[in-house]
C-alpha cells in the first residue's frame, strides 16, 4: 500500500482535475448564458418583453442538446476520443446553427424590408448596421412609443376599471379561449375595432365605460379618423359635414331606422321617463331641475363673502351706466337663489332672445351618456366608412374625455378639470410615425432576439467545443487518478 504522502497527493490531484473538469464544462455554456442575458437585456421595454426570453431559451436549448448527446455517447461509445469528437461537433453545430440562420435566411429578409421601406418613404438601416446598433434602434423605437403614450395619457396595454358599467351592466371582455363574451353578438354585429383586440366592450358593441385605450386601439382610432378625413378632402368634401348630414337625415326622417329603433322596446327600456332607475340613461343627463340645483348652489356661493360684495358692486355699476338694465329681481337672484329662469331673464334684459330650451340644447353636450345596452345613432349610418369615422370621432372625443385620454380635439391627452393636456398634434406626421413604428415593431421583435445572439455565438462557436474537449480531458485525468488511489497509490 502506498504511503500517506502519496495518497494525499493523489487525492489533491484528483480534486484538482475534478475542479478543472467542472470549471471548463460550465465555463462554456454558463458564461455564454450570462453574456447572452446581458445582450438580450438591451432589448428593453414592453415591446420586447417576450423577445428578451428567446435568446435565453436558445442557449438553454443548445445546452440541453449537448447534454443529451453526451449521455447518449456515454452509452454508445466506449472510446473517450470518439465521445469527445462527437460532442464537440454537436457543440459546434448548435453554435453555428443560429449564425447560419442569421446570415443565410434573415439577412435576405432585411434586403426585402429595405425595398419595402424605400417604397413607402420610410427610414431603414442596412442589416450590417443593425447587427451592431440593434440595441440603440430598439431603444429609439421604445422612445417613440413612450412619447406617444405620454402624449395621449395611455399605457401600452389597455386598462379596464371595474367589471360593470355605470348602469351596472357587465362588460364583455375579449378573452381568447374563454366564453365570457356573447360570441354570437361579436360575430354577427358591428363592433368597432374588434379585429384589433385589446379592448373591453358593452352589450351594444361600444367600449365599456371603464375601458381606457391601449396603444393598439388608440392607433386604430386615430388612423380611422385621419384616413377618412383625408379621403373626403381628396374628393373636395369634409368628413365632419358629411357626418353631420348623415345624422341629420337619421333624426329628421320619421321613418329612418334610428327613429324606428327609438320606438322599440329595447330602446325605451333604457330611455324611459323614470329617471330614478339605474339602467335609465336619462338618469345621467343634465335636466332643467338639475341645472336649477347647480345654479342655486352657484348663486349661493357668488352671494357670499367677498365674492358677493364684488358681484353686487359690478351689478350696481352696470345698472348706473345703463339706467337700470338689470331688473332688481334678477340682480337679487344673481347673488342668491340663481335659477334657469333668472338666467333667461338676464339674457332678455340685454336684448338677447334666449329660451330655456335653447340653453338646454347648448348643454346637450354634457348629456352625452350613451346607454351601454342600446345602439348609438351612428350605428345606423349606412355608409360603412362614415360609420367607422363616427365611432372613431365619438371614442376619441367623448369616451376619451371621460377617461382622461382625449384623442381628438384642440387639446389632447389628460384633459380634465385640473389638467389641460397638450395642444393637438399634426396627425399627418403622426400617421407617418405610426406606420414606421408598426413596420419596425414587426421585424425587430422577430429578428432582434437572433441578432442579440450573434456576437456571443460567433465567439463561442470555437470556445464551446474547446471547453467540452477540455472537460473530457480533465475527466479522464480524474478517473486515472482515482484508479491509482483505489489501488492504494501504487504507480
């Protein structure tokens, strides 16, 4: 039996070979995984959330293939050299495979894309430039999207607040693979933006009350609105005038589909006279009675404190200058119990022929609650393109105004009592940007994960076979040392 010194030396040598075996085996794929994780991480933002995972899955898959081949070779080949050669070849193949796919399949796709971009007057960098600048280009795309989202006060994915509308009717969300929606309705009836997805609807096919646009629906609304306007303009017409005429025809013709629908049981169930019912849309209108209550509260505040003193002083000055133009009853109501009748009298005192009906018509824009369970008037527009335009305009202006994400108007974005949003942008320029964004997103998400692999796989195509061969070599030396140790350290 060998002496203690020799045994300890063999043990130390065996541990040394074992460490090198493990280190070289892990050095290849573990280091590759780390570097790919770093490069894939440069694809930031919601747009590339799923794309970032692809390079890591490719590395994990390549590693798994090599491991499986190693196991198979261990059973089939007795000679270590044969195992080393075959596993090294497989390791080289799994590294070269993505490079071949990039240079022989993806690069020609970039040539085709370049021609498409040029035909549409859009910017496009060559494959060679994008291979090295993919991270910066992906970041630019994210910045463009973020600027758009900030401008219109939306998130990339839509938001849905609550599960029922104001009238307590349930939302109908589009969830693929489930039956939480009225399938027959969505298949057989008109639903704006259904093909785009990412939306929650009401029974009438309109957006649910608590639905906040995402990028996809916002883009669809703006494109529908702008493209229709441009088409009418090219024909020397105005889309808004055409829409107003179509709506006027529906309201003025007693036999129109709209007027007949208003007499139906479906409509009257939600637009009846009993405004105390939650489901009644008129419950949420500005009525003369409610206007009187609002004006009364306003008058009480105007007539109190410094505001009341200032208002009385202004009224007195006007009366002195005009010889008592404002009747005393009206003057008193302006600083006390203000009402709709008082406003009409005040207008009359200035020579204005304004009736209570006229004022209510002016306030009709504040009575724009649409029952989620009945069809809107623009549903009955026969011209399909003009109908789409009407829906887009309504959603961009009215629905957008309710959720604090106005898409169409002089001020856009977060337009509320406290926020004034942003000045409306040039939609022509925005359409170009959206077209560029859509095309960029289409190929970047598809190809950039592979480009992120390219540099790492290029270097590791030689390193992986080398580390595998070294791991086998050190495993062989470990085994030989172990055999000697078993024999008691004899040489």
